[in-house]
């Protein structure tokens, strides 16, 4: 069968288009269908709220619906595995938290490799933990708490929202760096942990400011410090733990990732839109209301953060011999 000359030349020209041009055109058209943001935690959690806030903005900007899908369970592993096995076309994304960097070491066997199978797209927000104590603890500063703990080894309990959770690891890191012996008491979530902290069943907790600040204002808890490297803009008069325990730093961060091999042009397009959203005054105000701060950066910046956090918590998990329950 002979092809007409014009048709033949058209096909030859099409075949000669470099793959890079094809990928660019694909990215320009992206998204071509609704995009799922998988959140490996329950609806109403901080990660869920963050995902929905950004999903609304991306829907408005990119002309397709970004829909949050909650797949809670196994510390976020169920949702992560779903994204790791999804097509690499940018239409399935993952809301990532420090828990997933922790899980890379905490769980000996996973059906995915977080650092290999998940591609960083963009950081979105970060916030400190706050170190709060029950008023029965005779300490108003971090040095006073350390002195009290050293005088009472094994008699002070610190709460967490669960074994292997980010606030559990924050407490373990403090325990290691301060050289004290305090006992971990895990709960099924931050709510029950705070209830027992206020009730005096446990004495100290490292958690999100949004969950404990009202109890501090009501005099039910005492705030000692924030966990960021420098003082946090939301509580500028509160010292950092690192001012007394040099090198201590813990932040809770949230970002978006995609399956590995997602085209760089799509990753960069998403990153640009997310960073644009984070610069918007209305978005910044919403983030501030959550007790957090915008956290913009490049995909490579996010990849570096994930690698650093994975290594940091690997050392803590190994030193404290933490196992999943």
C-alpha cells in the first residue's frame, strides 16, 4: 500500500519529534482528569486538613478536581503503598508527613521502598512541636525539667499519640540528648494522650501547638519550649528546646509526593503551583490559623529533607530499640 506523499511526510515529521517535546506537551495538558491526593490518616487529622486546603487551591488553578481520599492504617503505610503502585502520570499524589520517613526504618518489611518508589514534589507547611507538662511538675523551664528528671529517674512518664509516632520520636530524641530516663506511654491518638496529661496520669508531651495551646492558656498545662531550631513566629516569646539542649530540633512537615518516574515536567508544574499558593496572603492566613507556617521549596529540597529525616529517625529508632506494635 502506497501512502500519499503529504501523509508520508507528516508521519515522518511526527516520528522525529523528540521525546522531550512530547513530555512537555503532556505536562502542559496536565491534569487531564481528576487527581487523587491519598492521605494515609483519618479525616479531620492535620494531614487531612492540609491536603484539603491545597486540593481546593490546585482545583481552582489547574481546572480539574483534586480530590482527597483517606486511606488510614498502619501509620500511613496503606496509603503510601497505594501511591507507590499507582501509574506515574501525576493523577495520584501522596500527602507525606514525618511518619513516612520514620516508617522506612520502623517497619522491617514493607511492600514498597519509600525512598525508591516515591518522588518528592513539594513541601507545603511546617510547624513545631511544643513541650508541655502537667502543672504538678515542679519545672518552669527546660533545664529545671531535666534536673527534676535526673533526680527522679524512671518516675516521669511522657505521652505520645502512638508507638513510632512523630511525637514519640520527639520525646525519645529529647530523652537521648538530655541524658534522662523518662518512660514512654503510647496512646491511640493525641486526644487521649492530652486528656491523661491534663489529668496527671502522664507528665510531659511533645505535640502540635494547635492541640494543646488552649489548655496552656487555661492553666491546665505549662508550656516549656518549642522544638524548632529557632524561635517560632507563632510563639515568639517561648524559648526553643535547643537553647538548652544544643542541636535538638524537631519539626512536623507536610508535603506532596508522586509515584516514582512521574515526568519531571509534571512534578515541576505542581511544585510551581503549590509554591504560588503558599505565597498568597489568604493561603498564608489559613495556614497561620492552623498553627503552622508556609514551607515552600523545590522537589530536590524536599528530597533532601526526606533523606535527612529518614537518617535522623533511623538513629533514634535503633538507639531506643523501638518496634512497631
